C-alpha cells in the first residue's frame, strides 16, 4: 500500500514542476491506501485538498467520504462523522438504485459498502 501512495504522488508530479496534490483519478486509491496504512497525516491532507469531487463516480466519492469518516473518527470530531457518513451513504445509494434493477449480484458490492458504514 505504501507503493500505491508513492505511485500516486509520482504520477501526479510527472511533467509538472510543482503540484498541490494528487490528481483526481488517483485520489480515491491514495485515500484508501492512507487509511489502511494508518497514515493519518497523509489522509488528512488528501481528504482536505480541493478537487473536482463532483466529477467523481459513485465509488470514488464513497472512498473519499469513507476516508473522511475514518479521519474524523481518529481525530475525535464526532459532529463531522455524521456528515461524512451521510455523504458516503448518499454516494452508494445512487449506484445501488441502478444496480438493484439489474440483479442482486450487481447490487451486492453496494450492500457490502453500506454494511461497512453501519
């Protein structure tokens, strides 16, 4: 997982003299790697950096909000935990409604994500 963070930062800096952070395509993976490794200072920087989150798909928004939730739990800001959980649930529900129409097998990953938030 350390290599995921290193690659995300390295690929973001490719061709740029200075960078403010990780590019949007790699941000969800970097957030997940940071919380799995317990690198809370890195996670804090990643979830607080400005990005075009509206352009993310539902899974990427879930990864970011789940990272924010864990960061808020670790830092002890209980008021922000509820906000992060609600945003994570909302991102899952948008894809669950479409997947549930197709089959249970396609909706199962969304159900697992909702269970993780419970």
